[in-house]
């Protein structure tokens, strides 16, 4: 069952419910503040962390080429990549254009001081939408494109751009690593319970299932009566992946950003009175 909504709700939308935040750091703090604004109790339980590539040489070379103006376009498909560019203080020449996969990534780039030339205009923010819009914008003019991506990303973006006649270099910008379980903190979390969990990517959904399989199983068993735990997804792609894993998603945000995700989940609770 999937209820799509991105409308705002009153601060009491969560009514004290406990919401799992799957990442820590500044991102986790920001999302926790959003949950509190809607009357919820944020529970920060990092499920994944980001690490440099196993062999960083290719990335170092690619970033050097960016600064030298070797690429016409650079595609950015995650906020994690924005963090990398910012931390490495990468200089992007004015002739090199940045394409962001969605508004959240685009906003992060702008906040970090980078100029964004293109963000897909549709409701779906994924590699396919990014490739389609970039190809349409470039037309028949071949371009040199750098694709910066996670080690878990498919080759779909690079392959599609290559098939369209562009010169594409795909480079792993970071690795996504599941956070090891903590017996004590996880035990407390399971004992006190969670009312909802935010699924912000396919890797988060997979990590949640691996870390808390009993919560997923319990939610499935109770669903016929009423859900004991609600899963909320940031977009249709993440929803499809999560449900492929066996996680039943109750809420999918229409706009693919955390603000819409939190608002959608709060609206779901307010409307359903679960």
C-alpha cells in the first residue's frame, strides 16, 4: 500500500511517534529537526556510512581533469558526492557544467557554492531521468561527460550517455558501507520500538533489512490488521527497490527530498490516525 502526499501538516502530525533517521552527522541533525517540527521523536540510527574508493587514484585524476577543464559536463547523483567536492575544494571552471539528479542534490551543490546548470524537471529523480534530460539538452552535439557515482550505482547513466554518442568517463566517488550493528543500542531501540523509518535510498532499505529483519517481519505480519511500523520512501525508485526486498512501503514522497518525505509521513499519520 502506497499513499503519496507532500502536503504540509500541523506540528502535531507525528503526535510523539518515534521516527528512525538512517544517517547521522549534519544530515541527520537536519532531518531530526524536521521530525521535531512535526511533533515526532527522532531516533538517529546510522545504517550506512561513506568511505573513499578502494583505489582513489582514478578519482584524484578525474577531479584534476575537472579543474583543468577537460569535461563539458559533470553529473552529480547524490548529496554524498557534493560533500566530496566540497571537502576536496574542487574548482569547477565556468565552462564545465554540473547536472544534478534532483532538487536535493542541486540545493546541496548551490549551498556548497557550485553553480548547477541542469536538474531534471520531472517528478522522478533518478539516473534515467538525468540521462534523458541531458541528452535532450545536448542534442546532436557530442560532449565530454564525467559521471561521479557510488560503488553501488549501476552503469545505466554512463551507458545511456555513451549510447547517445557522448564521451563518458565513469568514476567511483565513494563507497557505501553498512554500519555494523551495536548489540546494546540496537537492543534498546528494538525494546523501545519504532513507529516509522525513513528510507532515503535503496542502500538504506537493504541496510535496514539486514540490520533489523525482525522489524520488517513484524510489520508484515501486522499489516493485515494495522501496520505496527510504517516505512516511508523518498521516491518511486526507492519504493520499488524496497518492495522488491520485501519491505512494504506505506508512504512515498511525491517530491524527492527529505522535507517532502517527512511532511508526507506526518500527513499519513495525521490522516490515518494509526
